[in-house]
């Protein structure tokens, strides 16, 4: 979930698996709370990084935030299967 206030078009984020970009945020709109559902590709260590960017370089506007929920996996042989959605 991503909340924006002002200057949302300057804000973006990426989810990385190692150095590979797994997801890039869409264009954001001012004064919005937006739910983004994303299916991430499996990674070798099941770890991801969140990279938050501001194109103007003055950081995200006060009051803007991002919330990330966990991933639910059912482990089967030989590989996991996403059952979250």
C-alpha cells in the first residue's frame, strides 16, 4: 500500500531481488492511498530489497509512506507455490 500527499509524481519505488529489478512502481498521483498487488519471481534466498526514490532529490513528501505485507507460500516438492491470491 502506498500513500501519497503532494509531489507524488516525483516518488517511485522498486523491489529488487539482488541486483535484478523485480518490480517498478507505476506513476503515482497526489493525495492517494493505493493498494498494489505484486507477484514477485522466486529468488534464490527469498530476500528482496525496497528502493525508494525521489526524482527531485529532496526525499518523499511528509506524510507519504509505503506498507509491505508478507508473502504466503505453500512449500511443495521441488519448488514453492504462491497461494496468497
